[in-house]
C-alpha cells in the first residue's frame, strides 16, 4: 500500500519524506488555509515547493464547480509540475472534467467520495485516484473502511484501473484497516504514520539490548 501525507505543511512533508516511505502528498483548500497560504501565486508556488520535496504525486484541488472553470484551473495546475494530480470534486461537472483530463493525459484524483456509486462514476470517467473519505463517514456513524473495501472489490471485479486512495484518515488504526481491505493508497496525517512504529516490546527490547551491550563493553 502506498503512503501519501495529507497536509500542506512543508516541515511535515519533509519529515515524512526523510523517513523514506512517502509516495505522495494530498492537499485540499482547508489544508492550504491552515498553512495560511494566501493568494493564487503563493498557492501555486507552494504546490511547486511540495513537488520539489517529494518528486512524487501531489494532489492540488480545483476550486471551480463548473466544467469550464475546472478545465481552466486543472490545466493551469497540471502545467505547474509533472507531479501534479488534479483533484476534482465528485459532482456532475467534475466527472465530466475528469473524463476530459483523462483524454488529455492529465492525472486526476476524484475527491469527496462517499458512496460506491460515486466511485463507479469516477472510474468510468478514468480517474487516476478515487478518494473515499473514511473519517467523515465514521463521524456520522457510517463505516468509512467498509466503503473503501466495497470500492476495492468493485474495481477488482470490473477491472477498473483507478486506484483507491483512502482519505480522511484519522488514526493509525485506520491505516491498518485500509491494509486489511486492500486500499491502494492511504493519505494520512504524519502522526498516524508515525503511530505505526509504536510498540512497547520494541522499546523494551531495544533498551535491554543496549543495557546488555553496555554490561560487557562498559
Ligand atoms: C484528502 O485528500 C482529503 O481532502 C482529506 O483527507 C480530508 O480529510 P478530513 O476529513 O480530515 O478533512
């Protein structure tokens, strides 16, 4: 399973990249706002900075909700760097725009996906990635991981090549559950990725090895 980091914070992106296990980055307008990146020029420079750090897929989201606006924005974003993946909301004009981008060879991430029906449309339009939002479904007492599993099964059954990118991941447990249902990618906060390392037996085992080494070597 590939790991993307779900942030626009350059320090966190660098830290995850230096761990050596990072396959890409997802951003969204809320994550950009959290970093206080104001103005179109600064936002575009920020996307380029992220691409230069990771040299891997970086999802950059369009703001337009109409077909023509999405096409214009998406083409501008894609021209910034070859690593940019244009993130498009799962609405009617968005599906149509994904179809257009697919025909033009521009890679896409269909975002704000909350049902298998939406994921079916994204795959039929040729999306590179589909992003079911796990945490936001859990927040309303639905089962986000179950949806990821259903989409994985549907794509395998029909042979769609769209990759299932589990988004809105809130915990380390969510990452393990994504593995269990066969997600292609999980985009996660840095804390959830780091949580995978934690095990008390690793800590106590390492401590004992170091103590025993010291006992014979001073
Ligand atoms: C990433 O592609 C999504 O925009 C992001 O994971 C949403 O996460 P949230 O539900 O925690 O805002």
